[in-house]
């Protein structure tokens, strides 16, 4: 088992951890509806990607109804 020989200072420890923080997610604007979406992903609001409809949302289906 590894045993520490000398105390690691707070400065040295924090320098090592400087790359561990989470990065902010880039957001793009959907050209069809104007909602925010992830770049190179389908817009979940309208179902469009690259100017054409990829997902077809059925407005008649209500997911909250129990059958």
C-alpha cells in the first residue's frame, strides 16, 4: 500500500485538482423553433435536426392518461 512520505501542501493538492471541475455545456439555438439544444443533437422541443424533421411528435397522445 502506498504511504505518503511528506505532507502535500494545499497549494500542490489544489493544482493537481484544477482540471477536475465540471465544464459548462455548450448550447446552440434550434433554427426551427428557437429553443436551446445541444450542438449536433436533435431538438427535443420540435424534433428537427439539420433543417428536417427527424422525430415526429403525436399531439393526440397524452402520456398522463391511464388506460
